[in-house]
């Protein structure tokens, strides 16, 4: 599915010397330009940049210091890049030195010498003017300014892009595209008034070093909306903990005032305030006054809950939220949104043009059963259509918070037209603020972020022209058409995922999911387009940037080879062909794929870091972060596919011959293909066992003995495991059992509630885990999982269990991680995200060794 693309942007401002596409314009720009051109810098014309230095600037603090820093930096950037274009020195002058100079003067920001403040009065703080003026001597000059420092920064970057031909296509020196010519020419007369962007907030995290202001996006110095997790800032325990302990959450029979760690730092997550506390709105208003006094341009304060759980369970909060009314997942929306409304009413009385903003997050993600005040702004978080329908009638003002990852992806995940459709839809419903989490590698993440940045200024931007502008500047006009075809194929792959009601832009730890819409034919076409681009590219910088894209593509191409092998084995397992030797050869060749890919990673991805692909939010780049961030489960899927194929072949062998003959077959396979020995050995063990149980490596597998009291005992016994717990508990239960008198039960709400234990396994050994379980859940699910933090990243396979009213058996085989020796692994049997009164039971757990490698 691909919607009709937006019509091309039409503006009154056309400059014949420029390319057709003008970054960051929109239909509201008013621009008059003369046809004749003027040289403002060249062999016979000097140029100077003038930024008026305020009196007493050395004593500036806070916002004044920040604004002056932004303004002076903007002047410096203009001088630097104009100088680099021509190789000539461009001076920066204070206004006191303006008289007497023969240079063409460019005044940056408000000035006593030039400018018309009336031109700035009716535009947004991020809008600007670029206007031909006269200097004090009556000679032609230029004025570039916004209403404040932020608008002036954006004006300078707009001028460099649209009048000087500069582009920044990625962070660092390689990303700077600066033309080289003898002169800088602009229209002889310019009168441009840009009223500002369509979206008043335009920011995304995870830029890997790009200064977002050069794409006219917000930085921390220019944001005008608060929206993120913020209760820890409004109600800091260091400030209020002693005098207002009742502000903090009640649970387990007492108040929990967050305490500092050994370094004196207080936690900013895993706790909330008591939403029903009568002092909370007063203190929130104190915070609002401080914010707006220090930052008058700020449009909102955030009342978003802190990250994670830690909600107040006092009687009043529960009563206001209707908690415990035979529900599923816990919700505190009733208490929370009453608090939000009270603050909003007070804010409107004192600051009628300001907003209260929030994220519908965690246990306040459900809308309340009453409308929110009209100065409350919800940042849509999740699938927009779903969230908007869910909140209709509850809230009337919106922002948009969107994951854009990026991170962990080895396919391009390219969606610029869909993002435009989404932003247009949200704009039509009143959204004016955008926050994203990008974390994209620049190998191929740059074009979509460039398109996003332009769409936030002009929701109707010509996306195709915008993208071609990027391709031509980043890879050169010769390679740009092939790169455009390459990226268009990636977008076609994304569009297969999108539906009429879901954008499905991305996923955290995308793993195998990112390949579900990709075919071998896609990779053949993509390879052809990439080869064409490599053959056409000219220029050292263009080739270097294209090679970053190539390396990103190659890494994904290699991973796809693993994915496709597993997919072929799974398909063959369902109906094995008569001739199986090619399948066994394919299965053996699989073992060479990961080492080759890992070497490619070390050679090309790791040295380039985020210039190629993005693998970790915290700045690390290694194989460990690669595996942890991607979330691939190919070894497990390979286990499942190969066990399925070999099991089907064993059934055929036993139907046609004896157990001895079947064992001999698999021993011969192990000899021909040493890499397949663990799986062939598994079949030999299972044939020999003849469906009889093998020795159980788990003591107390049926919970007949008491649980471990301390973590030190988890090696021989089950222990309670609680993660982001609310009221969950794990214990023995003698009311029902599948085997013996006792079983284990995981009861109540939490992210994970259940049992864990440590197991010591042979690296590369093969094991079978089996157990019985029952569920009684109104929401959530039961899960089995393993966990190990290894040099290759976190190994955390998880299996979701189907609901089961009666005792049901479950089993799986797996290969222990690691290359040699013994490895310690945590095994978990848990409920996940179930409700207050939900419950899961586990019993009769067995762990059996099916194959032990030499030395294991």
C-alpha cells in the first residue's frame, strides 16, 4: 500500500541559480527576489559579518548567556562557511567597527544599524527574515535575523543551505558538503519573511553527533515544550522528602520516600508521587512559575510520570482510580488525570497561553472517564490512529512522540512518505509538536531524517525532491539516481508492512521481525542498484559516504543469509524431500555465516561506529552491543528448524529400519559434517532413550521442597523473581499440582512475577527443558526464558506459553551458548504483565542433557 504523494510545494520564491528544491521552505514563506545577481564575496569584494554585542555581556547568566552564545555562534558559522566556499577570510565585526569598512556587510540578529523590528513582530519565534538593506554608508547590505536567538540561528542555517549551497548530510567533516568557487552571489534584492515551521517542536534524540540546528531542528537550547518523564524534577525528594513525605508513594503498608545512593544521587525512575496528595498541585504550580520565569518562551510544563512503576497504592489513589475492581492490568489513570486537571485549571488562570503536557505511559496509558481541560496536551505515544481513537473525547490538544529506530536494524527501515502521511494526519487534528527517538546509523539513516526535518517545517513538502536533494549532495549527481532506486526499494519493503490503520514505523530490538517483508529477490535488486551507484560515483567524499551505505547494506545482506537458511530449513522440516543431503549441507554451511558476518562487523562497522549502523543507545559499539541491540534469535530458530528436520528424518528412518540403523545414519552425518554433530548426537540420544525420561538436572523440579531463601541458593533450587513488581508474589501452592503434592504459583501484577534459578551447562551442549503449567489470567501471559550476559551480548531467549485452563505440558530443545567449558545461565518460569488477581502455576520441571561436547 502506498498513498498518493503530496502535491509539490508551490512558493512565490524561485531563484534560477538554485536547485529546484529549497530546504525548509513552506507555502507561507513570502519572498521577493530580483533576477539580477550580486557578488557579496570574491576576489574584488570582501565580506564581514556583524553581530551586535550587548553591553555588559560578560555578566550575562542563564537565558541571556545562552542566547548570546547562540547568536555569536550563528555569526561565526556564517563567516566560517562563506570563507570556506571562496578560500577568503571573512571577518566578524562588532557594530562599533562598522563605519569605514569597505566590506559587504551581513548583519546577523537585531542591530542598531539596520533592520525593521516590525518585520519580526508577526512571526513565530523560530521564523526569520532575510532582507536586502543598506549599511550606514548607504551601500547594499544584508540582514539575517529572527525574533530571538533561536530564529536567528535557523535563519543563518537556512541562508547557508539555500543561498550558499552548503549541506550537512551527516555528522563530522565527511558530512559537510561545501561548494568551492571564486565568488558567492545572491540576488541583488531579497525580501524573505519565513513565518516559521508547521511543527513548533522538532527534536529527536540519538543523532550520533549531528548538530540538529543545521537542519533547523530544535536542540536543548531552543525547545519550547516540556513533555517527557518529569515528576522527579517537579517533586525532587532532596527538596521535599523531609517536609512532605506524604507526597511519595504508599506501598506495603508505608510511605516510600526515594533515598539517595552512595554518591548522593536520587533515582529519577521507579517511583511516582501520591496523585491524591493535596499539596501536589501547589508544588506543581511553584515549578511552573520557576520554568516560565526562567524561560518565557516555554509553551508547556510536563506532568509525565516517571519511567517504570512505583505507583502510590494508598486508599485514596486506589479509590479515585477504581483499582482492584476485578480488572486486568493495574491502572492509576483516575487519580493521575484528576491531578493533571487540577494543575491545568490553576495554570490557565495564571498562564492562559501555556499548557500542561503528558505522555500516556505505563499505568496511566488508559484515558480517564472524564474529559481533560482544554489546555492539556497529550503526546501521542504509539500507533497514532489507535491512540487517537482511544482518547477521543478525553483530550483535544496533541503532540507526537515517535520511535524512529534505527538502533538494532540491519535493514534500512525507510519510511519518509509514510511519515509525511502521519504528520499531515496529526497536524489536521491539531498536533504542533514532534519528539522522536532516532538512533539511526548514518550509512542509510540520513535521508529519512533529512526528509523528516523538512516535513516538520512543511508538512506538504515534495518528499521525492527532498530526498533527491540529499542524494545529489551526499553521493554526487552521478550516483544519485542509483541511490534513489536503492532507497526506493527499501521504502517499498517498508510499505508491505504498513496497513491502513497502522504505520508500524519501527520496533525496539527488531530481531527477525525486520526481515519478515524482505525476499531474496529484494536483495538481488538492492545489490544491483548498489553496484550501479558504486560504478557511477565520482569524488572521494561521495565515494566514502557511499561506502558507509555499502557496509551497512552488506552487514544486513549477510544476516539475511542466516535468516533465509533458517527459513528454508523450517519449510523443509514440514515436508522433508527424499533427497536430504543438500539440506544437511546447507545446515552445515550456516555455521560459517556468523563468523564471516562478525569479521565484517569488526573490519567495517565497528571502526565506522554510527557512521554506518547504530547498535547501542549508550555509545558502545561492539559485537556484544550488536547482538544485544538487534535481538536476533537465529541460533534458537536454527535449533528449532534443524531439530524439526532431523526429527522428521528420524521418524522416517525408524519407520523404514531399526534403531541401530538410524543411530548409524546420524553418526555418519556427524562424521561428514562436524558442525552438525551436536544435532546429530541429539537424535542418537533420543533414539536410545526410546521416549524414557533422562536424568533430571533440576533438583526440586516439582516444587516439593521449600524455595531458596537467598540468591546463593538459586543454583540448587527455585527462588522468587520479581521485576517492576506491583503486588506480585511467587510461592509454593498445595491446592493443585500436576505432579506430587506441591506446585509453584506466580500470582499478582508486575512486569515479571515468578521463579528463577541458576543452571550450569556445557557450552555448545544440547538440552531439553520440559514442564507443566496452568494459567488463570484476564490479561498478560506466561513465559519461559533464559538469561546470560556473554561476550557476544545478552542471551535472553523467551517463549510465550499459550493460555491453558488445565495442566498442559510444554517442552523445547536448545543449544547452550558459549564456545567452550561450562556456562552459568539463569532459567525463569514467570507470568508477565498479568493483572492483580491473575495467576500461573508451574510443576514437574525437567532439564535433560541430550548432547555434551568434548570437554563439556
